[in-house]
C-alpha cells in the first residue's frame, strides 16, 4: 500500500509542477485540475477501501469532481464567447 501511495504522490506532485509551469490557457488549467482531482480520488479510494471500507465518501468526492468540472467548462464557454479566446493575459483586474 505504501508503494501505491508513493506512486500517487509522485503523480500528484508532477501534476502540480505542470500546473505551475503551464498556465497560459484556461482549458489547459482545467485539464490539469481534473488530472489532479483524479489522482486525489485514486489516493482517497486506496485509503478508504483499505481502512474503513466505506464508499459513501468516494461517491461524495466524485460528485464534487463532476460539479467542479461542469462549473469550469461553463466559465470557459462564457469566457470564449465574451473575449474570443481563453488566454490568461486578457484578464486585467484594473479594468472596471
């Protein structure tokens, strides 16, 4: 079990490293966040199934993952309709 957890931790930290380096497009950020949530789900399922044998927590986490993905895609669609692209450079907080 420790071998699997260390593998998932390596995958999680590599996903965080890619997230830090690749923040130009909003769609790439959403894909990386979904990858991180999938790794967290696998880690949580490994821990919960081995310790408690409870699946309700996993189902709740999957519902949160889906709602986060839908919210991100709806923001992406409205951003592309409003601005025409999904670059992060177009955001200017000084504009009202």
